[in-house]
């Protein structure tokens, strides 16, 4: 459920970031993979892979849009500093 909610939230932020950067997108998709990883103290942390596909937009521009969306997405903000998040332009 967490991955689904994060995906929906990030997708909204991605659309907003694309508009802000002058590259509105259509038919974009976001896929989120969440894993538990063990830390050095025997506890667990989240690791997140955010995948975005923006048809017709070159990979460097997609990465720029994803970076901007990551700055504004409430889920990304909430996890900042305690969770490893990897942004992947598909």
C-alpha cells in the first residue's frame, strides 16, 4: 500500500514539475519498488526505487523532471534523510 500511495503522490509531483520546466507530459507512468534493508544496528530501513516513463522525452530531461518532482513530493520530503531513494528514468 505504501508503494501505491507513494507512486500516486510522486506521479502528481512529476506532472507538476514537467509543467514547471516547460515540458508537459502525457501518458506518463510511475512505478515504485520498496524494500526493507537491515542497518548496522540490526534495525530496518526502507529503500525505494522510483521509476518514471515519460514517452517522447529524452532521458536527461526526464531525469531533470524527476529530480524536481523529488524535491516537492510530500512522500519524498517525509522520507528524506532516513531512506535511500533511487530515481530511475525508464
